[in-house]
C-alpha cells in the first residue's frame, strides 16, 4: 500500500514538474510573441505616420492647384464662386406624371378662391 | 529521559537518619528541575528567534536587492502587458480645425563618423563630397585624419542618401535614428507654425524642439507624453489659409507692395481662421536670421503679429462708436468738419487738403473719412475716456495670441498723452498697432459689442462676456461701415451677396531719420462680412503699395488694399460656407422651378 503511495506521489511530482515547465515555456513563447507584435505595431505606426505625412504632402494645396490647372481640359475645376451656391427650391424635379383622364366628369370641379 | 524523583527514598532515609529536614532535598530537586526546564525553554526560544531572524534577513535582503536592481537597471517597457497605449511619437502633430496635418514627424537618419574605425579615409571623404555637394572634401579629410574620435556629418539624410552612403562600405560611417519635423504644406502658414530644430543630441536620438511660432509656444504641450500623442488642433483652416495666401501674394505683386499681411478672424470667438504674412519662408528649412538686415524686412518677420504700424483711418470707427456709445452723437448728428482745423500750433488737414465741411453727419464723417470731424468727436470724448476705450479694445497691450512672437508686437503709444494725441489717435496716427490688434478690436466692436481675444486654438478662448459697446452701437457702427463700401472710400470692396462693410486706412510710413515719407504708405482695409449679421472680420495690410495702372501712381487704401481684400472675400467666403444673399429681404422667396 505504502509503495503504491510512493510511486503515485513520485508520478504526481513528475507530472507537476512537466506541467510547470510546460507553462514556463509557453509563457516565454507568449512573451516573445507579444514582443514581436509590439515591434510590429511600432513599425506599423511608424509607417502609418509616414503614410499620413505623405498623404498630407500629396494633398497640399499647392499641388492640388497645379494638378487642377494641368487637368483643366478633362476636369474643368475652378475655385469655388459665390454664384455656385444653389437653392433646393431652384432644382427642377421631374414633373409627376398625370393620371390619364378616363371620364370627363373627373376634370370638372369647383374653382376655389385663392386667399 | 530519566526522571529523577523529587523525593528519592534513599536520600530521605539518609537525611532522616541524620536528623535533617527531608523537605530541603525536595526543594533542591525542584529547583534543579525548574532550572533545567528554563534552560530548555530558552534554548527553544533562541532557536526560534534565530530562524525568525534568518527569515527576516532573507526577506529584507531580497527586497533590498530587488530595489537596488530596479534602481540600477535600464528602464524598459513592460513586455507582458497588452499594450493599449500607443507607442507615441516624440512630438505631437499639429493639425488644422478639420484635422488636416500641418506638422508631423518623419523617421529619418543622421550620419556620423568615427575616424578611428575608418579604413580608407581619403576615399570616404571623396565619396561623401560626391553625395553631398555642399561638403568640402579637403575639410572632411582633415577631420578624419585629425585627432577627433567622433564627428557629425549630417543631421538629417534621406533614405536615398543613406543607401548611397551605405554603398561606400566604410565601417567608420555610422547612422543614428532621427525623428524629423515635417511641414507637408511647405510655406503654408509658415509664420504661425514657426519651425523646429534639434535640441540635445545623442547618437541614438535627439530632442526635437520648437524654435518659433506655435511650435515654441506649445513646446511643452507637444512634447508631453501624458497627452498620448493627441494632436494640437489650431483654429486655422488649411484651404482658406491657402486661398488667402495666394490671393494676398497676387495682390502684393499687382500693387507693387514689398510686404503684405492678412488676418481673417471669426467675429464672435476671435478664432483666427487664416493669418498670412508675406514675404514668407519654408519652415522645413527655416532660414537663419540675417545679421545686419532690418528685422522688419526679413521673411521671418510676422507682419500680422509683430508688425506694429500706424493703421490710419481704420481707427475712426472706434471714435465714432465711442461717441455714439456715450450718447454724445447719433449717426445723423451733424459735427463740425470745417478743414483745416487748427489746434495749438498744429493744423489738421483732410486727405489732399480737401474740405468736406462745414458740417457733416457722423455717418458721413466715416464714409468720407474726415479727419477733422473725427478730431472734434474725440475732443468731446476726452483723452481719459478715449484711452480707456482703446484699452478695452486691447490696443495698448501685445495681443494674447498663442505665438511666441506675440509679446514683441507691442503697440506704440505716445508716452505723454496730450490733446493733440487724442486728436491724432482718433484717426489712427501717432499710435501703432499690429493688424491682429485691429482685427481683434474690429471683432469686439462689431460682433454685437462683446470683447474677444484673438486665439489660434480651435474652439477659441472661454468667453468672458465683457462688453465694449452696446448691441445697438455695434449695429450702428456696422451700418456706417457698410455705407463706406456702398458709396464711400471703399467701393472696390463690394462683393455681391456678402454685404461687406469696412473702413480704409492710409498712413504715411515714418522715416527712421524723423518725420514721414512722402511716397511710402501703409494701406489697410479692415472689414466685416456680412455687415448685417457679422461672421468674419478681415484685415488686409499692404506695405508700400503703389497702383501704377493710372497716369499717376495711386497709393490710397481704396485703390490698393480694398481690391485685394474684396478678392480674398470673394474666394474665402464660399469656402467658409457663407451663402451669398443677393437680396437681404427676408420675405423674398424664389418660386419653384419646374420643366
């Protein structure tokens, strides 16, 4: 009985040791992975910064103005003018289609006095 | 353990036989036993103390060792924690009010040399001089072969240059990472942004510090890691700034001016939407100030903030508004305008020695820009009240705008303020202020009368609600300025649909040798639009303009600054989202159009 107990406890110790080492290795692995990811995030942020700077550089007003001048034939872009403001009420909507007149009675009505 | 009995029979019998008290034996034995017990207990306690002491010693040594280790070790980021905080750049970005980038950082490299590690010094010097044409081969070779162990070659190099230097294959040429400040829009808003350079430098990194403008004024904010890389949001609008700078540049060239400044400000908050000063520079490559040359002529000089000029007749509306506020006059009151006016040994003339008098209504004094009429109103107001009013408009102090140069734009006022100064100040002579001062004062006066302070931060400063004039006076002043544009000195300022109101100002430039130049002027147009519902204030100043389109050169503001300002409004107002209103009648409606 006692021997069985000894053997069992030895096995448990071995199992626990295996588990502990396993956890240790996995922790190290995870740490390495986070480090790699953080490095990657850092690089990504750096390139994001470069891209944002490049975007701002490509969108600088001077360049856009030059491009608008160069492509004037195709795009016809001009600076915004006060005349270009419109009003919703000036937009011409397609007139609603009138229903067909089926009988002459429908077009007979009383004229209302406009106020 | 053999337990000795307290009363051993043999000894007791023996003692009894000798006639002694056997109790003494018992007591003696008891004492011995107690002693034995005490020794045992002490030993145990001592053992425990020792163990405890050892445990405490170990614990303290561990804690101490850990503390020492932590104190001595290089700091490093916690690698196990999931990083939610972004890895922030050294210096925060600067963006405009819409979030478009005005200043950002770029990773680049610096180039340095360690001569002791170099193999072929002559070749390295030759190749470097070939890559960087401004480096001198002889001087490099002298540096490499001398005693120096370390020298900087370039603070910033581009990736292409880095590759070229790499291709030399010289082990003594080394690169260090650098963060560089980049202004992607080039010259745009150069005076506001200022510029940046390197502070303390090491091989692995260098401080980026602001040297002028908002970069220096907000240096601590931009470098504070606690902000988490949050950008600094300015009140500028990139596209409007670009339009204003372009129109102003064209106007400056057309009017043959040597410099120009423009300030476009929100009337009710004091936020500066666009501020330009010409000539300008590229903040990416900020020029060094030239010694010897006058500061005012340097491109680094911000005319809108640092340039204090006599702004001329633009001040007349302050006098008229104050007189109305005090109840001395109304818009239609007739005031004495008989020119020339004599005051002591001084004579006050009108423009080109005209005479608009003998009597003019206050509105006409402003519309015709009568010096004499304004002078009479100012005398009625009195010098104390006039000074108080100018002070409340912020015309006696440097502007509180968030630029490091702002304190240098201190207005010049007469040291002793006599009646003659009251007269000249009423039409903007003998008192100098910057265009930004004028814009802030116009905004305060015309937005309904609430004082505003100019600011470059989006959202503006907190409003104090302090009044300079009443709502009614403000509306009357706006109506007068509108008439100046409709049929006064600024008729070129009319922009259809935007109801511009404004006042011109032409002042002779003071000669450093004393007196004034006859043929050099500063012309200013200070305007507000729309005049009935003030949204924006625009001040345009031209330095030494001259319109040579006519037979005689024309230098008045009405011919120079006003057309430029009108063009700025024509370009900027639609961008600001202002809808032109051709007919300001509220009951006017457009009929529905249909096919």
